[in-house]
């Protein structure tokens, strides 16, 4: 059986498909890498939020101990005692 050759355009189409597939694979790799980075950022943000919540809770307890239970007007600082 005799070897046959593809037409130039057919060969180029196959090469283009290979390049496109390599680009898709590269894009999936980049996407996976970005997901890892986002997961790390999310973990950092959750840690920051936990620290923030603890600081806010501690400060609220400090204010409650000093001024008693009440509602604070954050604009004026006025404390209205809770009945």
C-alpha cells in the first residue's frame, strides 16, 4: 500500500487543532492555579474575620463593663441604657 499525503490545508488544520488543544490545557492549568490562590486568599480572609470578630467582641465586653448594657449612637457616642 502506498503512503498518501494530506493536502497542505488539511495538515495545517490538524496543526491548528493541536495548538488550540494545547492552549485549552494550559488555560485549565492556569485556572487550577488561580483556584489554589483564591482558596488561600479565602483562608486568610476567614482568619482575619475571626480575629476581627474576637476584637469586636472583646471591645463590646469592655464597653458593657464600663457603661452597662445599652445602645450606642455611633455618630454621637451617646449611650441609651437598655431597660
